[in-house]
């Protein structure tokens, strides 16, 4: 329900953050658009999360110098696979949220780096891409974990103080 509107706003805010904040970061860089795609992965069914991540991947392709379609394909496939893993084995725990977000970030960055190396025939050192992927995955996963803890704490505090109805906080897919 309201998740879809929040995702649309999140895509816009993340695209602005990717184009204005992210190019100035030097060490650990949070992939804001991948973080929004991971929120879709955790709140929506697998097929709908893959659709949202395809749209987010298209936005990533538009804001990056990579060939069109690399982010779209890698992000949608990574989120779809992670959503299936979530449904089969992991559930809704906070630890699995952080780890799976890190895995999705690393897979997308490595897939885009490998795709650029194959398609554009650039001389990209994959060990350097792997180091960037590890740093970005750690930063994105930890940022996502902190954001989900903050959101859940705020929702529970609002319910405890009577600011939100008791049945509004759903832990499973809506």
C-alpha cells in the first residue's frame, strides 16, 4: 500500500543523493539506489520487487557512464534472487536484512564492473572493482540496517504512544 509511494519518493531522493553526494565520497560509498531496491526486496513480493529494481536499475543506468542495461539487468536479477532467498530461508530478521543487502550490493557492483569490462573493453582491474564492491557493500548494508532499525523503532514508539493504530505495522509482505 503505502510502501509503493514511499518507494517512488525513495527512488527520487536516492537518485539525487547518488548524483550529488556520492561522487564526492572517497572511501566508503553508500549505493543509495541499491539501498532503495533492497527496501523493495524486503517489503514486496519477489516479482514486484524485481519490477521496482528494474526501474531503479534504469535510473542507475541513466545516471552512470556504464552502457545502458547493465544496472537494470544486474539489479533486477540480484533483487529477485535475494527476495526468493528471503522467502525460502531467511524471514524478516534484522541480521539477514543487513547481510542480504550487503550481498546484493556486492553482486550488482561486481556484475556491472564485469559487464563494463566485457562490453566496452575497458581495462578495468577486477581486484580494484572487488575492493570497491566490498567497501560499498559494507557501507550500504550497515546504512540499510541502521535505517530499518530506526524506522521500526519509530513505528513501535508511535504505536506505544497511540499515534498509530495497532494493526498498521505489518511484518510480512503487504
